[in-house]
């Protein structure tokens, strides 16, 4: 029987998908089902904004997701904030001008996707901003609720941040991209793209994580943990500033006068408590503990 080597040649290794450490232990594989529902939400939002009065109905192709921006050219991005996370929206001008032609009742509005004007107009920018707000709200409604016992279907507040000039993706750090082809019937018009930062993606992933039972952690277990987990407390009683000359002149037996008033209690060099220093039966003690 032929022996199969365990070491792959470089050409075969290049075809493998790199492991993203940001995705370890997270239900990334379940995003497909979530984004299928997202596509339905976006389709409904598009249909409401562009009812089928003229030509073929507007809809989206399949929603895809990945860590790489599917559009290499610069786009006009609009950024939004929801809860603790940020998202961004952009649409290719071919799709935008086609939708603009449809809004104005053109009988050949798909021509807008084939004949994009060289200069961007303020009307395009306004339509892109309206689409960004409408579709981003639909997206956040799907991936943002219900969370942590929130009401079913409750959407987080989506705040517009800014509309940027032509640029690459404005979201920094680990980013998840969602994109879909805007279709007129079966004719492709152009891509629309969402960029989600790590906090917004974490919000979506919390929906997909297995539900935890409230009874999983009992009070007795919590008490045992409190008793079994030792923490070292370091207390800084006093600080004193000396000129360099006096410091270099210190000799064994010298006395440095200090004043004991308050002390800082630290855990792993992080201040957690303030306390008064008192004397009790010949021993120094801390009292009147307060959180920092």
C-alpha cells in the first residue's frame, strides 16, 4: 500500500484555508442560516423602497460573507453605530444609478447599470445614504435581536455616523463582510456591501451560541469558587518624593518621616480599593474600604 506523506507541497498548502484565530470556539459555521434570513429582510426592504411598477422586480442574489472585501475599488461608505459596534455600507454605482432610474420611472432603468455617468451627483449620494440607513437598519434588526432577554424583533438603535469620500473599507481591525448582487429579475446590476466590526459580529454570534441554562451555575458552586480562588492583595501605604541628592546621600539608620493617611489596595498592580490606615492594639490595619 502506498504511503501518503503528511507534509503537503507548497502548491497544495496554498489552496488550504487559513485558520482565523478570531473564529476559534465561535459558531461561525452557523452564520449561513442567519444571513439567509438577512437576505429575506433586505429583499423586503428593497421591495418596499422600489415597488415593482416598472420592469422586473428588484431583489438580491445570495448573501455571501467572508473576511475579505469583495470589491477592490474605492467606494463611498456610510458608517453607522449600533450599541457598542460599528458597521458600514456601500453600493456600486452601477446598481445605484439603475435604482435611481427606476425611482424616476424609466422604462429601461437597467440602462443605468450599463451607462454610469463619469461624475457622481448629489442625487446619487442622497439615494445611497437613504439605502444605507434602510438596509443597515434591516440588517441590525436581524442580527441584533433578540439578545439577552430582549423583546423578540426588537431592533437596536442605529445611529448614522458619517458619509465618507471614496475610500476603502473604513472599519479597522477584524472585519466581517456581507455582500449581495442587486438583481433586476435575473440581470445583475452591481454589488452592495456591509462591513461589520468585531463587536457587531459578536452580537450576531451571541444569537447563534447554544442557550445556557440559568440553573447551570448554582449558588453553592459560586460560593465554592469564591472560597477556592485566592487573590493576592498588595497595599501601598505611602509614597515620598526626594531630591536626587538626598536619595543618594541616604545611609543605614537614617529616618524618613512619612504620613500614613490613605492606602491603595491593588490586585496584580491594578488599584481596586482605597482605605484608611489605622492602629489597633499595636498593629496597622485598613478600614473604611472604598472602591477606586
